[in-house]
C-alpha cells in the first residue's frame, strides 16, 4: 500500500509542477483519481482564480468511468480546501463524489484550511491517509508555506564571485556568470515575486533586475533604502502578498540579511579565475547545509539551505 500511494503521489507532484508559473500566489497542487490500479482522472491547478486540481481531475473522468468513483482513491498533493474563495471548497466536491479514500501529501498551512479539509472528509466517512511524500509535497510549495507560517517571503540570497572570493575586480563590475548560468539566474527571477538590491549597487551598476534570458514575468524591483529596517520591509512584503524574494546584492545588503537570519537559500556561483582585489563576497551563512554543488559551464554553483524547520 505504501509503495502504491507513493507512486500516485509522485504523479501528483509531476502534475503540480505544471502550475509553477501561473498558479501563484496559490500553491501548486496535483490530483490523481485511481480505480483498481488504473488512473481514471487527473489534473492540476493551472492558474490562480481558476479551477483547483481536484476539480480538474474529476472533470477529466470519462463518463463510462464515473460509476467507479465510489470505489476509487483520490490522491492530492496538498490538503483539499475547505472554504469558499474564488472557487467552492474542494473537500465538499470530494465528499459529493462519494469516493472511498483520499490520500493527502501534506496539510495546508493556510489558516482557512489547515486541517479543516481533512476533518470534512473524515466526518463524511472517507478514509484519509496524510503525509505520503510529505517532504516532497512541502518542498514544491516552500514559498507558500514560508509565507503562511513565518509571515514573510521565502528569501533566496544570490551572488557570483571569483575563485578568490571577490564580487568584483578591483571594485569595478566584473562578469563572473557565463551566458548559460546567467540564463539560469533569469529562470530564478521568473519564478520569484520580487528581487532586491541595495542602494549602492543600484547607483553603481544600475541593474535592470528583469527577465531577459528566460520566459516569464519580471519580478517586482526593490531597492533597499538606507533608513528602512529589514523587519519593516518583511512586514510590507507580507502585506503586499510577496511570497518569494531574491536578494542579489551588494555585499553589505547580503550580509545584513545573513546577520538578521533572514534567508532560506543561498545560491553562490564561483568562477574559475582569481581577481586579486575588490569587494569581499559574504561568508557563507552559519546554520546552513549545502544541498547541491555542481559545475555549470565551467563555474561551480552551490546551493545552501537554512536548516530551520518551516
């Protein structure tokens, strides 16, 4: 049973990822309906304001298969919603379809849901299993969970440096990224709600901070003014619904986020050459764990994750 549940939950995650660009600020969710070892329906949340994953999954069931719903299992990567928003509650839909079992990847941290959807299903006599591939289901919506639990965006620190640890060459701008790794950065920007640099970096380099080498919308551009505290900034971003923030520099700004403990990921790209002098790159944050390090186009990209539980 465990292997079977994991198999179909992985399919839910595959489907959920298709909503990466348009589902936000809603979470990415996938749903699969299974009868007797056969998928008879599946769907994902395509776009914010439109039908949820469960609705799309039930809509995809062929008319001749609808008679099997009462003996089917619904798999969904995130707890079905239990409140009226832009769409009716998905928990009510599942109950109305009379399915016998529902497998949930993880509980929704959004206060209007958080456990209520599961209780609705159980009270209707549906067998509910929770926590299948929970870590993976939380990972795909890490920004959504951080926003709803910590009341701030998911923060990614990003910088590029020379092999000897400088962010520029003799205090002048220097290109450490390659054409390929620059494209990867722009993909990150397309998946972020906002991007931030410090006032000095903005004056010195006039960065565009937009998406030019990848398809997608530009993130909100933020320049950190000298008199604004990070705490006040986080409160403003939360109020504006910003769920993900990239911090691209400069060194003083990056260090201020590190010192405040305001970071979730650090992405550091190191070029294979030395410059000898310049602005020293930040030290790697304490309390972090390297989760990935790989060579890309001659550069090494290291990803560190804050080990704090969300």
